C-alpha cells in the first residue's frame, strides 16, 4: 500500500517541534493537537510499558475532545491520530522531562508510537529504542543548556541534536529520528497497518 497522504488525514497529538519536523520530512500534511495530560500520574516500571501507556493516554485525551461521529461517517476519509512518548533510561532509571533545573543537572532514549484510525477505531502501536553514548559533558555546557531552558521540556533533559551537546556525542546506536522522538520507519509501518 502506498502512503499517499491525500487519501487520509493525520492529526499529530504532540506539541514537540522535533516530531513535527520529522513528520513533515516524511512528506505528510497534518494538523496538531496536544493532549494536556499529567504524565507524572502514569507510572510503570518498564520503560517500554510506560511510553506505550503515555501514548495511549494522550490518544484517549485527544479523542475525548473530538466529535468522533464526524470521523466515523461512511463518507468520511480516514483520519489517523498519531501520539508518541519518549523516556530516557540512564543508570537503570527512567528519566522523563526534568521537573526543574536541579533535575536537569542530574540527567546527563525508549520511544513509543500509537496510530489510531479514528474512522475504524483500529489502534497500532510499537516502541523503538536507541542508545546514545556521550563523552563527559563539561559543567559549563550543562549550565548553559539549563539557562536556555529547552532541556526542561525533553525526555532525559538533553537534546542530542543541540549544537552545545552534539560535539560530545560519541555514538548513536539506532536512528537519530528515534532519538528525537518519532522513528520514521516505525511511524510509516504503523500508519500502513492502521489503514489496512
């Protein structure tokens, strides 16, 4: 099946600039809705289970704000809701978005995608893992990142692609789009499956 985005619509359930950029790079047109859930209320021990539970909670929250009958009419074209989440595991502990500057200093990626076909109710989900190895990042670089503030809004409190941190990346095992929060291959596969 060809993924001709003119035959279906996409809602990206995320306010992440990285996810918007990746989905655009894949050639998709989409609208954006954010879930506005309290992610700290959802707890799981395994990172794979946590990211899937968070993606499902985001989808459910967004679907609760939509007029679902508009999407299920016979004449309605399929609309896919894509939600995702990501955590970082470091030192055996799950690291989500830091709660403040102190936590960001302590943070020196497992990601999920859930594609919900709003017309049929079919949900396809998956998770992906990437490993990132860093050289020691100097304290002054960490302080500058915290002052900028962007690190307070990303899983693990560190952006691999940021110009201040990228020189300290030793190796990435996996894909950079996975590290940034939306693995392209998995997104494409789940989109195809949700349309079948």
